[in-house]
């Protein structure tokens, strides 16, 4: 605080909307421990307990956490020093690399668009998608630790609502938490996409940030 920096978080409108509809859509988890995965061009996770946020993967800026369309997500700060000291980039150039040239676009060298990458066979496109899934599963594990267990996982935003393949891959990587996906429910977008035996229930809930803006 002394230097004026504050960990702030992003996608608040989306998480507020999801928290507001949970009591109707999924009453059995609304008071529980829920990880919401907002996966779009920007991507983040939020750990909700009884509808209140305990932590989020985005912080002081929109660069932290998950791999995004053009932003890298969590990065060793030494990489930024390397860009300045060894590659001699200016502050403006480093900013452009971090906000506009990293993430899915930077890794693939092809596109920042998940749908585009999923349709391609180039190894670089596959690597970008693999990394996206890897980071999401890793951060889900981290937020599970914050919540000391998880009752439910909710997918939302462009990728979370529309890509059954990415949902399936993230759930497979998170199976150790007690997640078993119902592949037919996943293909028709739920809203509940886990089996009835699954310890952790999994949901697809479309977000509505515009409605929250209008309400505010
Ligand atoms: P958003 O920022 O929430 O509008 O999400 C945009 C992202 O969602 C882009 O990466 C799109 O490629 C992705 N997306 C939208 N529809 C699909 C789909 N059917 N399959 C995979 N990705 C999708």
C-alpha cells in the first residue's frame, strides 16, 4: 500500500453475475466453495466461498494468472528483466510484448483465437492450446488450496461456454480433485456437465457482463 500498489482483480462483473445466478441455477453449490473459470480473450479464475470472492488469478494488472489470447499470464519477473537488459527493449516495447504479443498468439505465432487454433494441426498451435489447458489446471489446483477443497467448477465466457474440447481437457487434468465429466452433457453445454457421482460438480453458465453494467 505504501507505494500505492493494490492487488485489484478483474472480470468482477462476470463473477458478480455468476454469483448472483448460482442460487437459481445451482442452489446446491451456491453456499459452497466454487471456482469460476472465465475463459475468453481475457481469462481468469475466481475462488468463491458462499458467493464471496476469496482470491482471483488477476491482480494489479490484467497480465497475471492464466494464459490469455495475447497476454502471457504468470511469468517469472526475470523474463521482464531479460527483455530490458539483454534484449534492450524499451518500456513501451515490453508493454506491447506483454499485452499484445504473448499468450496464445505469442506461443502459436498464428492466432490469438482459440477456435482458430483448435482447428489447426501445426505443432505451434497445439502447443499454445496445451499450455492454455496446463495453466488453467495448475491455477485451479492453486485456488483449490485457497478454498481448502472444492465443491464445484463453473465454466463461462467465450471459450468456457463454447468449447466442449477445452472444458473436457481441463476437467481431465483436474480429475484428481474428484471431477468426472459427463461427455454427453458437456457436448450439449449442461448446465451441469459432471456425472451424478462426481465429487465436484461442473457447470457451464453463460455470463452477462452487460446486464451487470446496466444494473450498476
Ligand atoms: P470472449 O472474450 O469471452 O468473447 O471469448 C473469445 C474467445 O472465445 C476467442 O478465443 C474465441 O475463439 C473463443 N471461442 C468462441 N467460440 C468458440 C468455440 N466454439 N470453440 C472454441 N473457442 C471459441
